[in-house]
C-alpha cells in the first residue's frame, strides 16, 4: 500500500506496530496490561490467605474483613519481594478469579448441575 502524498511529504509512514499487507491488519497499539500469574505466586497467595484466616484477626462469619487485602499485600511482599503484587487490582482480581473457579469445581463435584460426575 502506498503512502498518502501528505505522509510522503512529511516523511511519515505507518507506526512500527501496524503492518502493511494486502489486507489491513492492525496490531494492538495498547497491549493488555493483564498480569500473568505463575504457580509459585498462586501457591503463596493461597498459603497467605490460609494463614490470614487461621490467625483470625480479619475474619467475619464467612468472609474476610475490609482491610484484609492490604495485610495480604504485606504478607506476599515478604514471601515474594520482587513480585510487586498490589492489593488493587492484582490481588482483588486474582481472588475473584479463584472464587469463580472454585465455585465451578465445587458445583461439578457436589453434583449440583450434573448427573453423578463426582
């Protein structure tokens, strides 16, 4: 594809993240900032949540109290100093994902929405 005369005059071409082929393919200019969790981080998060629950200072009936994410962030910083996990959004979103996944597995194994799967 040839350059527009104005672009040719100004010496501008396509940005480095845009490909010029027969078909217009545009590469994502703003790649997702979604963080990839590794197994070590998952294990540390679950271990810290279990410790936090066992200590009992952040427990209510069936949930954690309001400030538990900040305490969890401090605990994980000691265990994984270079992970740079923040209470919001990293821990909040990961815990939400874990809850969703756990609910799916629990429903599968308890037989709630299936016929004797587990």
